C-alpha cells in the first residue's frame, strides 16, 4: 500500500512529545517478532532504531503484509506515536519509551539470506565482513564510527578555516621520489615507458605552496605507501596535512594543541589540559625505550651500568667492556603474575624484539613485613637492606652491595621481578621498551579511560643505516637542523638535532612534522651528507630545488594520520574499523576483488609485459 504521502521522518527525531502524531518512517527491518495477533519489528535508519507494532485489529491489510517481511527488508511505514505499555520500555534505545502503531506498510525491497547476522555481538570473520562491507556498515558500531569520522573532519576544517588556513588540493599523479616506503607506480599511456607515482605525502607540493605565498595550507588527503601492513597501517590512508610560513616550532605545536582541544571539546565533551607535556627524544629513549612512549603507566627503564661495573657476571662484564649499557625494569608484583614457565617464554618474546637474552631476578622479603614496612620504604632503609633478597635468574651473581643499591634505585618491593638487558644502548632501550609495553598490555596495567598526549622533540637529524652502510635521514631530507647544531654538520652530523616534533597519544604516534629547510645551500649540504649526488637530487627534487632559489620563506608544518587518531578515539583495535572500505593485510579488497588481472590489450597499450613472479628473466 502506498505510504509516501507524509514526508519521511527519521527515528531519532521522534520522542514522547509527539504522542498521537502520525509519521512516515523508512528503513531496514532489524528484528522481527510475531506474537500472534501482534507483530513487532525494530526499524533501523541511520538516525537510530524505533519499534513498530502491527495490530491485526487496527489494520488487517498492514498486518498481513507485515507477516511477509524478514530481517533487512526495506520498508516504508506510516503510523501514530504511542507510549509503550508500562514494563515494556527499552532503556537501551533512545526511542525506548515509545512505539509506532502501524497504519500502512509498503515493502520497498526484499533481502536475500544474510551471509552473517547484523548484530553488534555477532562474532563474524573479518574477511567475510569486508566482502559484504555494505552489510557490515549497517551495524551500529560501524555506522557510529563513520559518523564520528565525518564529524571529526568537519570540526578540523571548521577550526582551520577560522584560523586563516586555505584548503588546497595537491596532485595524486606525481613524480616517483623513492626515499622511504615503496611508491605505487602508475603507467602513463600518453608517455609510454614512463610512470607516475601516487604520493606518499604532499610534502614537496605543500612546500611549493609556501613558496607560492599561501602562508597557511591544509588538506585532508589520501596518501599511498606500498608497504607491509598491520593493524594500524593501510596501503591508502588519510592524512591531515598542514603547512605554514613565517612560523616557529612552538607556534605549530601551540596551534595543534588548540585544534585538538577544540575537537575534543566539541566531539567528546572532554577538556584537554594545555599545554601538552613535552619530552626530549633522548629522555624518551632513556626512560621508556621508545620515541612514542606510553606514559599512562610507570615501569620506567633504569640505567644500572654503574652498579655492575665490577660484576662477576660475564654477560655484564663483556657488555661494559664493549661500551654497552646495562638497563633494567621493575615489574611490580611480577611473582603473582608470572610463573617460571612464563618467565622462560619471555626469552622468545625478547628475541623477537631484537634482544640476545633476558636476565631476571625476583625480589623476596626474608620475613613478612607490613605495607608501611616494605622493602623500598625510604624511611626504613636498614629494614629493606636486611629483609629483602634476590632469588632466581642471575641472583647468585649479584653481591649484597649491588643488591642494596639496585633495590633502592628501582624502588623494588617484595614480589617484584627485575628484568635486565645488557647490550648496545640503542638495542637495550628498544628491547626493554618493547618488553615494558608487552607486559603492560598482557597484564592489563594500562588504564583505557584516559587520553594521554605527549610531544616528543629534538629528534636526531640523521642516523647510520647498517643495512645501507650510509647516513640516512630520521624523518625526511627537508627537515631543518636546530640552528645551534648547523656547525655540527661538518664535524659530526650524527649528533646534530633537528627542528622536528611528534605528537603521541596513548603510546601511538599520531602526527609529526618539522621546520623545513628554506635555503638552497643548506639543502645542498644535507643532500651531501645523505650521499645524494647533485645530479640525483636534481632528478628527484629538481622542481623544489628551483623553487627554493626564488625567495622561499621560512616554513614548517605537521601531518596527522586521521585513521590512527580515529582508531584511538573510538578505542578500536584496527584502523580498518574506522575506514569505510579498507584493504586486508594482503592489501586486497574482498568487496571489489581488487587488485585483479587486466586484459592483455590494456597492458599492450601501456607497453607493459607481466612477468611471472618466480620466473627468471
């Protein structure tokens, strides 16, 4: 029966105040319940869910039509709002106090048998969810994630537009400049044998825009990297890109803080405490073993080389003789959580992190002490020295004096486990840093009800790559060194620091940027240190180098991974759950079956011949 005379109303627009009013609703049948002379359905539209009642005594024809419908049928219903009978309210629904007494119904479309149930609690294989993504997106969680994403992007644009930024698009088909991840290459039919690359970021073009006198640019843009995937990576991802002229690092950081404070206030009703904490890169590595430290929990790294400088343990002696370091973390109440088998299994975990081994000891009270009398009580130094000992692992190699200083420095108490790493400083930091996170996640030591922001600054400008046997850039080759470190570029470039900054949220890097090099002679010097010959630099970055010679202003910027930010804000485990149509970890789209083979004629037109992967040329 025709039900389209009334203008359609969304479920979320109706409440108790409309009792007795007639509305037309359209949507999907979420649940169907036949109670004899009454049929109840939950009708879902993008605004919410509302209960519809078909009463045989009210409308026989509508009741008979309703008997034909099944889950996910698309229907149009006209009826009056009424209050639900006492005791039948649904507190889980915003419309849970009302229902629609159906007068007319029209089946707009039927639905095949579902490949999986569209329920929030339904455990469905992710590959199946991605194959039928249009069904998966009907789930409330997925719908809410994408609506949240839309609102997030809107607020970002609102803030930046109010602060004088211009939203300017940059090319998707550009020049290949392989300096980090692999480029996605696009063959050119009109320029046979030549290729475009999809941009890994708009880095060069946003610098060009600064030279073009657009002093404030931003773009919410798709970027592409042909790299191995994981839960927080996709081959195509969305980036908030920002660039400013005549700006200093502190100004960019301050503007970023104001932007996130604005978004958090409007979207989450959360007031951020500004300014955000700042940590030096060296400090982050020293005490957290990571350049994106999760500071929501303790278990900090401690350098204890001085305690064991006369150690009888060969591993410690050999490490220190090679200018390495000894570091440790104290795992609180570890003896209650870890069996000996668990500790042994950590050796495999640590080797996956790049460590050679894992030394450990338990902290044990000689006799039971009260809480105020524990082993690390600063007011009872003699008590903890006399009443704590180390057991297991390397305990027999630790002298009484070493034990006393160690327990005091680490604040160790009865029941704790101390884990040790003896290696080159970088390796020891990274291994213990990753072990710290592993233990905290496995044993639920991280509070999940807070958002902890942190700036990390003063990154090294360069590092030495053992794989490439040369100096490489930590960020990218256009990052400016700290002004006071420019003189180090000739003497010792590896200790020079950069004007760069990363924003970390809950132990995840959500964005990073730098002040850029704007003088051609300094850019040439950086290329020289990176072993990029003038001819190669000209071939890769010629248009930027030319632009720098035409009055380039001081400039800098920052970029944020929108997908990763949204994953954290929505407390999802994978960025695939905040993207409408993501790829799998094999970079495939089960929905569209991409990538796929193409016709021979298409390849011939492009001058391309496919060679089988394992076939020798």
